[in-house]
């Protein structure tokens, strides 16, 4: 089983919030950590994801160096203790 899911809100066939709700409805996945990524900084997207019980919401960085820093921070915060 995975220990962490990185989920984009904008998926081609179903919304990330719908995927998140499905994950949270599965008893075997109740402790799965989910971090939502989005290019959106609109409050309704953040609140919809928070209501679906995410562990973190991360706005997608705009440039490569910011991506590298963000991945390092995510690794340190969510994966190093596992």
C-alpha cells in the first residue's frame, strides 16, 4: 500500500475532489496521507479539498527551482519518518 498520494484537482475525466472522496470512503485507505496539488489558488478549491479531509494543499510552483524546493520540503515533511 502507498503511504502518500499526490493528487491534482484537475484530472481529465473526474475531479480530484471526487477521487479524494472515494479514497476517504475506503476503509483500507483511511490512514492514507493525501496531498492535493493545484494551480488554483481560489478559495473554493481549497475549501472543497479541505472538506474532503486532505492532509495538505499545495499550490503548484511556477518555475523549476520552486518545484525542486517543494519536492524536497514534501519529502522531508511526509516521507522521512516512514
